[in-house]
C-alpha cells in the first residue's frame, strides 16, 4: 500500500493498494462529498463500536477478495 499525505497538515489524503490496483480517498478531503456515494464499507472489523455503515452497500471486515484482499 502507498499512502498519500497532505503536505500542510499531514493527514492521510488517499491510499493506493497495489494488490487490488485501487485507491481509497478520505471523504474528509472532498470539497463536495455529496457528489459521491459509498460503494462499499471496508475494514469494518477495525471500526469504532459507535460507527455506523450505510445499509445499502456491502460491508467487509477487510479488503474484499475481488480487490486483492
């Protein structure tokens, strides 16, 4: 995995998975997050107990096999 960070604050902006050949983007980096909708929830196993997930998308504890997990 390759992590990309903000040059000003150091927060993670995106992560590239070489195994699955895909990027994940931190929603907090988007100016208009309403333009995008979740396609899946990954790393659910690592989520805080209070975290909620959209009911209409697949939920995976780790990276799904179809994406190199």
